């Protein structure tokens, strides 16, 4: 008999390199799915890991394989510490996204480090991971994967937008879940404050002091990606090839870069939600704390923008990757063809036993 209650650890590491997000949560099926987050925390990366993860696209395949081995061990150590620190004793599965090293779905390539089979032995628990590979093999983008969680766990909102390294959106249109990456966000903003010795622009205060460069704004808004129809997704490689060189060619002050890019993000998000101006918009991810960005999004839309609890803002993706694992354990679809462009809905991920 298939279980209806699960105790799960969900693990997520995003492109903004904030750290490893971990949650311990319960999921219960009672007509609709319900969840309860018991414990949550983010374990920051040290400088060495930040540097490695930031430059994954430049390593050789041999170097990347060794980094994968090292990262798998590091991830297992972080998860073990989380379990011990919070005295967690009932675990049905540990469900982990890993960290994206390469994402080129047009070449049928996606690679998340930290998903090696050894992780189950290191943790001595059942592990569900590597959620993207099967979707790419089926002709999909391998992203975004969070929308099935939006559909089943956050169904009261018309739009779910996550502001992390990238902004991605999920919504129900004509009873079909549609989702895609909107634009880069923190992966660019954080890049330009790093020379100032900062990890991020706290509250968007530096951006608020800058001026918009209209020529740069126009160049950003006319990038080819924004003319493509969903499903579509973005990766670090795309940013390094298409965004950073454009910005750098203008040789602007950092405040001006930040101000212009915030406006760009707000404009793109405003366009993404304009079809339903009365719809409610749930905003999560680290960008939800950028008050100036949220203010500009409100300027470019008529929608009700909702900022939930700190726990949901920071750990929604880790929660949903835990939920993806639950669906995989039940052999139920956790990847939607309407979202990724795959040839069929499917139950993605690999289950490793210790």
C-alpha cells in the first residue's frame, strides 16, 4: 500500500551561491497535499567552494568529475551535520537537487554535481536525486522543476515567482501548468557587488542610488531570449555569454549597473504577469528581500504582490525538491511536459539505497 505521510529532508543549492538550503518537513496527502516544515537552515559556502562553483563551466571533464566527488562528500557531510544537530530520527528519504554545473538542454546536456550514488552510502539513508537528466533525455529543458510543487502545494496563488539566481515563474493557464525562466536576477546583481567586498546589495540600497542607463536597458530588454516562447530556461553559461559582456561594454559605475539591471528585471517580470493583472503573485527566493526590486516590480505591474513567511521565502525550493522526491517514491509524475517541453509527463529522479 502506498504511504500517504512522509518525513523528508529536502536539499537545494542554487546558482546565486547563497549556500545549501536544507529543510526537514512532513508531507501528508489528505484530498490535497499538505506540508509542515519542522526545521530549516542555510549552510553557507566557504570561499573555496564559492570560487569552484562559480567557475564550473570552465573546468575540464576530468576536473569536473573530481569536483563532483568532492562536492558529493561535502554535501553528505553538511546533511549529516544537519541531521545530528537537530536530532532528526525519522527520515523516509533525503531528496537533493545537487548543484548545477552544466545546463545545455539544446545539446541534451545537464549535469548536477553531488548526485553520485555514493551519497546514499555516506548518509546511510535512501536518497532521491538527479531530477533533471531524464527530462532532458525526453527532449525537455530539464527545468524548471518547481512548478509541480506550485501546482500541488501552493495552488491558492495565480503566479509563483522565485527570485534567486534567476527569476522563474509558474502559473495555471487553461488548466495547464506553464512555467519558465524569466530572466537573470541575483546571479548578475551579486556579480557586480563582489568587487565592493559584498555578497549582495542589501535591500537594493546601492541600486536605488544609481541612475538608469537607457541604452544598456534597451540592449538588455532586446536580448533574443525574451522573444522566445516557453518552455525555456537559463543557465550560468548563457549569462556569461550574453549578459555580462553587454554590461561590461558600457564601462559604467556599479550603482548605475545595479539600477539599470533592477529595472530590467522588473520590466521582464511585469511582462510575464501582465496577462492576468488581477492575479495574486507569490514572491519567494533571496530577491524577495531586495525591497527596491520589489518596489520596481510593483511599479511595472498591477498585481497583488505577496511576500510570505521568511521560511517559505528562503526554503520553498528545498521544500519542493523534497516533494519531488515524495512523488518519485510514489512513482507519480513530478515533471510536466507543459513546463519543460519534454515528450511526456514523467516521474523523474534516481533512487539510491545505502
